[in-house]
C-alpha cells in the first residue's frame, strides 16, 4: 500500500483528540458499546499462563490493556502510545485503577525501544489503519514478539456499514473525526501476512452494525436501527453462517491472531 499521508499529521490529530478527552470519566470507557462488544472477542484468544508479558500498542485510552491486567493479574502489561496526551491520559488511568501490574511507556510503533523476542502477547487494536506504513509496523511488532508468542491486530473491514458512514461524511464535505483511516479487505490483510512471512492462525470480528449506529449523530433513528441490525446479524451468523469464510462478510473488525517464530500474526 502506498504512503497516502504524513504520519506526523495523523499523530497531531490524535494528540488533539486525547487532549480533549483529558477530563473524561474513566468508568465510562468500560461501558461504551464498542468495548463491550469487542473485549470478549479478544479475551478468548489470550493465553492463560503465568507471567505473561503483554504490550498494548497504540493504546489510546488504555482501556483494553487495563482490562487485560484486571483479568490476568499474573500478567505484566505495558500500555504504549507515541502521542504524549495519550500517555498522560493512560498514566492517570493506571493511577485511578490502583493496579500494580501495568506501566505506561511512550513508544514509536516503527521503532520500539524493546529488545528482540521480548513479549508473549502483542495487542494492537485499530491502529494500523491510521499508519502510513502499516507493513513496517507489523514487521517491527514481529521483531519484539517471542517465539511462540501471539500478536492480535484489528482493523476496520472495508466491506461494512462503516465505509458507508465515511462516504457520507466525505460527500457532506466534512472532515472525518480521525482524519486518515484505511479500511481493509480480506485480501489486504492476507497480503500483509504473506509480505511479512507470517502465518494467519485465526480470524474473528465483532459489531457489524457499528457504521449504522454511528449515524445516530444525524438522527436517533439510526441508533435504534444499528442495534436492530446488530441483533439480527448476530443471530444470522450463529445459526446459519457457521463457516469463517461467510462470517467475514459480516465483520466490521477483522482480527489477525499470530504465532511467532515460523508463525506470527
């Protein structure tokens, strides 16, 4: 994929975003629908082993890493982001949580300070879609992942209601809140796997109607419609579309789980 934007521009957008969120209620982070839908999907892949070393890449709020630290108290969790306002936000979150198995570090996804083969689990939720060089980021995460470790990476599904939402924003000549955001098809993700000599070992997804739900800002009707579509699509997937190939059509988030060494991502 070609570099379509300067990464510094993207970082500035997110820096401003987390400055605006500085006084957010931490409790509300864990009651938002996207988190409630997504975290159980991620959690089922996390290995239940002692002394698990976890890196949450591009953590943003830090809520996923914090919940991992809560659910896996023997794990050592590092929350990381390149944006200073995000780092400040997460430091306050860690203090609020009173958990002792977490720390926060400012890190560049293209040039981590960690040594090779360092983490058992690397978690990267909807980050690569905001990167100008997504393949380079995957390669750098692979470097610091232990042999036999897991990498979880999620990205926005191109063939979903969310793409319609972004198109409507563009047609209305408004700026998209997150500025630059790439969407991925199944073949796009496969290409990233092949390009970096990795083996895809599992895929999953959640919240297929998120793009409709986001239109609630236009009309409350879309909030109702989004919930209705999400409800029926879940039934449809669980009862009639049992194969992973068919489930992919309904996913907003495409998740890649990796095993390091000869495997990974």
